C-alpha cells in the first residue's frame, strides 16, 4: 500500500509541497522512504494526490502528479458526542470511530466524568485528539478529516449545540426499543454516549427534553469505550456502507 500523509494546506495541480516535519520524519526514519518513492497526500477537503518524494535539505518535498477524487465517506453522517472518559480512552475512541466512518466527534464533560479539563490544558488535549483523527484518516484511507470539536459541558451542548440532526440517540441496556427496530434515518444522526458510570438521571432527563431517545444494543452493559464504537458499527451495518 502506498503511504498516505495529511497536509494541512490546500493542494493544487503541478505543485511541489514540503511535507510537514512529522510526516517527513515518519516517511524517512520509520518507513525508510527515499528520493523518487511514491506517496499519496490529502488535505482533508476531499480527494487525494499521488506524487513522488524529493529531498530538500534535511526535509522532504512531494511533486504532485495526479489527482483522484475518490470519496470514501459513509452516506450516513453520525456525530459522536462522547462523555469524557478517564486516562487515554478518548484516544482509542477517536481513532476507532474515525476508522468506522464517524462524521464528527464532540467531547462533553458530564457529572460523572473523572477528568476535568479547562483552559490551555483543554486546548492541548483537543488538538491532540484532532491529530489522532488525522492519523486515523491516513491509515484508513479517508480523505476528509472529521472535526473534533472543543470540549463543552453537557448542559452547554444540550442548550444549543445539538444542531439540526433529527435522529438523536442515547444507549441504555434497559431501553425498550432496540436500535435495529428504528427506521432508516433520513438525515444526520447524533449519538450521545456517557462516561464511566453513565449519565445521572438529571442528565438523561435533560437530553430527553431536547429530543434524544433511549435505545438498546442488547441486555449487556458496555463500557464507555465500547458503547459508542459498537453503536457506530451497528448503524453503519444497518443504514450505512458496511
């Protein structure tokens, strides 16, 4: 497979572009690539460019040769709203949800979230998660990078950031409606997942008041890092492109 790299600036026909330092290091030191080797670049706006490497001092440049407008996005646009988990679980969730085809990721701080982030620390963490999403796109061959939105408290999100997504879902094993029983959505979907320990009753009531409905994936209780990914995979199989 030809190595793929994300370039955070618009690409154009016939251009010669410098690889970002991290991508150049990965190409030369990890993949052992050299002058004339073929690579694929994408800028996140759709499509991808094939080009060849050229050494420029200590860095690497890519001469773009051809454009392929291949679109590997799912026809089902799902926004994953993830209750902030502990430790590095969010890295795993971001990486795997991007591989599964999620359209956007919105981290939210819930009452039972163990980690509390604010200010510069929060900005660094969100930037890190966006970098994880980019790396996942490089690996899974997506040409559009899902946005990882700034962290909000759950009430802030429910108060004005849900958007126009008509189908809004929360998972709960005791729910009377199974995900598979829902009709095919006619528009985007918002999936709200709680942190370790789940949502408090007041949070569930607040979500219900903004149009979220509770559905089940089965009788077993899933961990926060499993629940969203299992639901994404199920929805992609039911209504997407799996």
